C-alpha cells in the first residue's frame, strides 16, 4: 500500500484531486481528515501543507508526494522527482518598485530583498556575485517594499497581476516551477512497481491533454493529400463509407494546431468534421 502526501487545501489541491479522478482513483471520506483511503488503487492520501510535503517524503512518512518544484528546491530534501504533472505552473522572480532606478543585477548589492524562498534566492545571488540582504517572510511578500520592509522582492508570479497591483515590475525570472510527483529514495520493489502503474496512468492523462480526436468524411481521391497533412500517431485510420468514393478518416490532432489543420482539410474537401475530447492516450 502506497501513501501519498498532497496539499490539504490551496492551489494544488483541486488539480491533484482531478488528476487522481482522471486516473480512476478517488479518495473516500472527507478532506478535513488528515488521511483518507482511496478506491481504485492501493494508495492512501495524507493531506498536508505544501511546505511539509518534501520532508514528509524524504523521511518516509509518505512514499510519494505532489508539490511545486519551488518547494522541492527550497527545502533541499533528498527525494526523487518522478515526473512533472503539467499544473501549478509559475515562476519565482525578482521584482522592484515601478519607478526605481534599476540598472541591472548589480543594483541589488547592499539592498534588502523580501522573500519566502531564501535558499533559492541565496543560490541565485551567489551565482551572480551579488551581495544583498535577504529578509525571509512567510506571506504577503509583495507588500514589503510599500511598507518599507524591503527594497525589492523575490516571489512567485503567475499572471503578474499581483505585482502590478502592488506597483512592482518583474525584472528577472529566476526559477520556473510546476507541480511534480516526488518519491522517497528507498522504497522497496513492490512500492516501485505500484508507482510505475500510477505513472503509466498519469502519463496517459498528460499525453491526452491538449489533444483532440477528429473524424471527417473525405473523397477518396483526396486521401493521399490529407494523410500528408496529418502525420498522426502512426497514420490516420480510414474506413470506407457506404457511399462509394468516400472515406471516414479518424485522427488525433494537437489542440494548438486544430483550427489550422481543419481549415486545410476543409479546403481539401473534408465534410462533416467532428471534434471530440480525448480522455486517455495509451501508447
Ligand atoms: O497552506 P499551504 O502552505 O499548503 O499553501 P500555500 O499558501 O503555501 O501555497 P499555495 O496554495 O498558495 O500555492 C501552492 C503552490 O502553487 C506553490 O508552491 C506554487 O508551486 C504553485 N503556484 C502556482 C502558486 C501560484 N501559481 C501563484 N500564483 N503559488 C502562489 N501564487 C501566488 C503568489 O505567491 C502571489 O501572491 O499568487 C500570487 C501571484 O499570482 P499572479 O497571478 O497575480 O502573478
Ligand atoms: Zn505553503
């Protein structure tokens, strides 16, 4: 039986629960509890604060965890990073007050920088030979310059809206992060095998994200051109229609090229184009 630590509440919780649901695994019982059993897989959920997840996994309190790469890097706990999960994307950036005389990284020499990520920041400053004063604060980092606690901040940015609201400008994107599946380094073979099964399910979900299943009818003489247009996974599936001279073509297309391809296929004479969501892609 595996035990996985996930965020009890916060930005990563919903996406974690959705990922497990897509993988056919649901937690039984209330989220308010510290632990829950799962249906659909031999796994228990342990609900923690994200800050505590790297340590819980490195100590073996949990075999697995889902947490931002930012927390993994900051806490410096020894864990295996199994796979990125494609959600919780953000960056940690240096930001300065909008109207300050910022000239380049040397500006930070002798300045006070407020952050909740002192370890990542200290590494970055050392690499760039900057000597600044790091003020570690737990929350509301973005207000530190306005209240005179710091000259600049080093904080998580996603849309950038919070910086703008606080009169700050992002000047260096230092660390890119997303949610990641982490594991304890000394698990036995049985647990490793279960993790491989879980990873297989997550991989198939990740691969199907952003993909669409497209069906269309095509005149026979246009098939060669259509196939050339669509590399597909191997090659598209073709089924003859009752109406001779026409085929039904089935193909998987990435969302970002969907409309381009559909326009080209229409020009080739494709009709009755159906676009369907793809739930899983198992290779
Ligand atoms: O209670 P607990 O300790 O578990 O949660 P928490 O409050 O420490 O973390 P939480 O839930 O805020 O974030 C969990 C994880 O989500 C982070 O460690 C990141 O890996 C990831 N993540 C992704 C983010 C953001 N996007 C994000 N935008 N974490 C925080 N923010 C905050 C940021 O701190 C800033 O205040 O959102 C604001 C900036 O957002 P924009 O969109 O205005 O730029
Ligand atoms: Zn936290």
